């Protein structure tokens, strides 16, 4: 996981390998919908809640694409001067 901050919106990238390596193209358009899961014991709430929080609380967006490492998620946030990213250096 890494982050980039300059004069543009704040971007965070992370990879997730959920055991099946790639998010199939036919699933990509559905993975952020509530209750969508292809997993036997999945609830389909996790990515939906993640997107809802990023959009509603931070005015951001989430994109996902496949890579050799699994799914790569890009989270873009609009930062305001009142946001505090960290207490440490």
C-alpha cells in the first residue's frame, strides 16, 4: 500500500489477492453493489460500505483493475485543510 500527495487529490493504492487472483470482468461492474458476492460465505457488504464511506464522507471515488498481484484498488480523496492525515511526521 502506498499513497501519493501533491497538488492533486490524495491517492491511495492497494492490492488484494482474494485467493482467486483476479476479479473477473463480468464481476467488476457489480463488486460495489450491496449484497453482491460470489463467495460461498460472503455477505456482499464490505466493498459496498467501503465505497459508501469514501464517497459520502470524503467526496472520493474507488477504481479497481486487475494485475499480476490480484486486484489493484485506487482510492482518490479530496483533501481539505481541516483533514489531519497523521499525528506523526
